[in-house]
């Protein structure tokens, strides 16, 4: 891909091609692509008045709302790199990401923003943005495919988040790969209830303007409202994680979805066989996927016709993507377990300001070592054995034990700590902490929970705590997490 390769600004192009098609539906408000473009352009002018210009890195701390959609498109119209901040993060986590990314401006919904002190960047509230004057700006009419569009942070095994640089080309090819796999129908409408600050939600937003299809945007996941949509026939596609599927099925009871509904795209970890069987009974079209922030959403997908015969498989790579299994530098044969390695134009070029991680994870010819373990069967279907071995997937959120351990071990009374995941009926998995107290100190579980609440997002806080005399380790002094899991079973910590 040459650095000079460009495509038209996708919103400008879409507004020109199909100006009167519906772009977004949100709480009764409906905008066509032309109306969306007009509002986006006005917001871009206000952002210009507030000092934002082409080339700036701008962070957003915004929940799902039509105003968020407009703001995200506006930043692209100006030519900014957007850092999408998870609104569930703690103050300490936010400060790290703001500092690490070197942003100049931060657009926030003041009602949910947890930081009250000065942070060294310009904060623009939604109210200030709405009231700002409008100033002309040089509208970006073309995107260079290698330019960075967004940076999304993902937790790392070291406990420190890494900013994944996603280019316009990554998002473009992610959309193309999905369309080549799922097809594109005249009546397609994508229901968006996953967060826009996640790659899953943001990728749907981009697909909407590239495909020219509407999104029905929800502020949050509400199984009753979403089931009503899927029953009505207004929606053809939805993206979900397994916990959402469980809640939808529980609320659905003896009802069935409309025949127009053709795709439930499932990511964020595996789904149980019992849930798959329920979906099959209800004729719900589940497309299981494997992907990550580094691949700009899905890179492997399993279509419904294989959901039971290939039980547990994530499917095959999308058309633009390649995949192989590597161990000790050698490509493995079918049924041999090793590291999942992927390549494709939707794969990030690297992490922001992380030369060591980039050297470890990316090859010079474009292969990305995911850190996940799996194998290919004889027909080329991928089976993920372990999601980055230590990773806990709780309600579709990636939770790394090392990140939690770093926080717990920063408490003055803690000598060392280890975190693992236990199965949970509601969330799939939840973190559980084992810790060793320093000699001469005492600390209560309540105190540790309070300590974590100030430093971690709620979903990362361990749901169970267990004080131990020592942590199980191997000869290399590495914690044996499998033995921690066995302690969970032996001592019936549930």
C-alpha cells in the first residue's frame, strides 16, 4: 500500500451518492446522509472555533448518542486523529491514556466525566461545543489510507495499556472484508448497542457510511428494546457478545425474530453449546467471530450453517486476511496448537509509541502475532484454545490480570498478588484475586475493594478475594495460574 493511496472522505462521498437515504435513527430522531453531513460540517466549524485543527490528536469521552456520531465524523472532516476513551475507566486509567497519547484536546460529556482537577489538555464539554461560534475550515475531502484515523487502547500483559493505531485503510478494509463475507442487502439496517468507543461499535459507524445503510443507535444494551426491534423487522444485523445473547434469549421466551433479521454477529469471546443450541432452536442466525482492536474488528468469522457442526470454531479468515499457526518459528500443520498469527490490510501497523511491543508483535512483512493460542482443523477452520492465556473476558470486556495485579500490589499492605478468572453465569467470567499480606500489616477485603475502585474500572475489580500465605510458582518464578484456578475449584470459591 503506497502512502499516496487515497480514497474520498467516506461521509462526503456517501452524502453525494445517496443523500436521501436514512443514515441514523436515535430515540425517534432520524437523519439522512445529507442531513448528517450538514450537521457534521456545522460541528466541524464549531470545533475549529475552539482551536481544533488538522493533524491534532483529539480524545473523546462520550457515550452512545447521535451527538457522538456527529462529533466523530466531524473530527474526520477536519483531519484529526481521534483517541476513543472508554467511559467506564477510572480517573487514574484515563490520566494514563491522555498522557500516553499526547492529546491536545478532550471532548467530554461533563455529566459522566470523573476527573475534576486540571489535566493539562483543553477540555471541551458538549454544552460548550453546542454554543460555540462557527468558523470556516479546510474540509478534508480525501483520506490517505495509511494516515491514522483512530487510536484505541487495549490492555497489555505487562499491565500497561497500549494505543492501537488504526489507519483509514484498516477501517476501510475491515468494512470491505465484512461485506464480502456477510453480503449487502438493499434493506440492511445495523442495530448498534455496543459502545462507540469500542472497535465493534466504531466499525459499525464506518460501515454505515461506506455501505450506505442506516444504523439504529441505542444508548446502551436493553434486551427488551432490542428484542422489540428484532421482532419488528426494522433491523437485519446486530453485533453482540455472549452475555447479550443470553439476556436476549431469556427475554424473548416463546417469541421469534422477524424473517428480515439475518445476522447476529457474535464477538468478545466464546459462546456455550447450550446457548448455541437455543439459538438454533429459535432459528437465530449466529455468526461467531474472532477479532480484536488490532485487527479493526473481526478477522475470522463462522457462518450459521457451521455453528453446530464446527462447534467452538471461530470460522475462516475474511477474504482480505491471512492466518497461520506458529510455534518456535515454524508454521504448524492442521490440528497442531500454536500461536495465532494474522496478516491483512485491516491489521494495525503497530502500537503508538511502543517500539519494544511492535518489535515483538509484528514482522517486517506484515504478520501480527496475536498472543492467542489455537489451531486450524483439516478444513481450515480456526479454533481458539486460549485468548492470550491470562485474559479474562467479562461481559465482552477484555480484562488482563497483570493490570489488576499492578494496582493491588501498589497497596502498602500487599506483598504480591495474582488474579485469574472464574466462570460467571451473567458475565461469562469475572476476576478473582489471590494476595499475600506483608509481615506486620493487616488489610481487609473492604479496604482492598475501595482501593481498587479509585484506580480501576468497575468490571476489572475482583469479585472474590482470597488471602494466601504464598502464590504458586514454577522454577522460573512465574505464577502458575492453572493452580490458582484449581484452588478455585478445590476451595469452592464461587
